[in-house]
């Protein structure tokens, strides 16, 4: 593990400190609701950097990728998602979802064999739906909280909990633990391009927002809550007061 991820422990320590800081700050503020974005100035700076990279690299590459035949893109997406599916299976069981974990294990087995390493999705035709669980969700289910909102260079929006969760997930994902060297880099690049292509349709909506940074942040945080609660989000969690208060009157940072 040290050879493949030399900065893993350091990164976890830094993000962990940020997480603890966010949790500590939330105590006295709980009456008014914790601030989900205490690092907003830094996050906005990284967001602007990511936006430039995306404008000149990410978006053009994703559009070029979109010109490949749909069956090819579907097969690639299925294959890459299948490589990461052990993350979902492990977290099913860690969250106590034994029946779902068994179904997801069966889904992974069927697609990895009959489905030609996941390129095809015969499991879906058999009624085994795809689930999405990660360590960040598991931490939240265990009561550890998701922590403050973060924008990561190149990778975009996260929370402290989801960053640590994704780092933990790399240790069981076949996308990172299977291939080596240039093959691993190529697969990771293809995974990022495939995911970027999947959200191209939202670009216009984001750019039309009064403040694209707030739009992305609030959409991401809502999506995290939706996943953590498996879609059954309490009303007070679905629209936390501090997340959206005065957004209409907010002015985007320069």
C-alpha cells in the first residue's frame, strides 16, 4: 500500500484535522445550523482553477469521447463501474444491509462472468438493480458526520467524509488495486472522462445560475444527504436553513 499511495496517510491526517475542526465548530452553532462551507474562500479559488482546467481540457475531451458509438460508451461505463463495485458490496454489509449486500455480490458475480467483466449488464435484466454505497455514506450512517464541504483540485466537490471514504475505497476497488503502471493511469483517465461526459448536459444549467459555485455546492450536498438517507431525507435535512439562506441575495466572489 505504501508503494502505491505514499501520501495516503498524510492526506487522511490533513483531511481528518479539517473534519474534526468542522465537527468542533458545529457544536456551538447547532442552534442556527452548522456552516457547511467554512473553507469557502479556499474552495472558491480551487473551483476557479478547476473551471479553467475543465474549460480547456475536461470539456473538450468529454465532447470528443461523446462522439464514440453509444454501445461502446455504455460498455466502457459498465466495465469501469463494475471494477469499483466491490466498494458498494463492502459498504452494504458495513451499513447492515445484508440482503442488499448479497444481491450486490450476486450482481457483481453475474456481470463479471456472463457479462464479460462487466461490459454487459445481464444482472439488470435479471432484476438485480445497481446500488451506490461508499465509505463516506457508511461513516455518516455510523454517526460520524460528513464534515465540511471541500473542492478538490481536478476531482471537484466533496465533503471531508467523502474524501476519506474515497481514499479508503481505493484499497478495495479493482480500478486501483488490479491494473499496474500505465494501464492504471489510463483506466483512471478513462474513468474521469466517462464521468465528465455523463454530466455534460448540466453545463448550461450551471452556467445560467446566478452563482455557479453555490449551485454546484448545494446540489452536491443535497445529493450526499439523499444517498446517506437512501432517499428518505427528513424535511429538516433536505433543505437545511444555512445551506440556502440568502442565496438569492448572495454575490458571486470575483
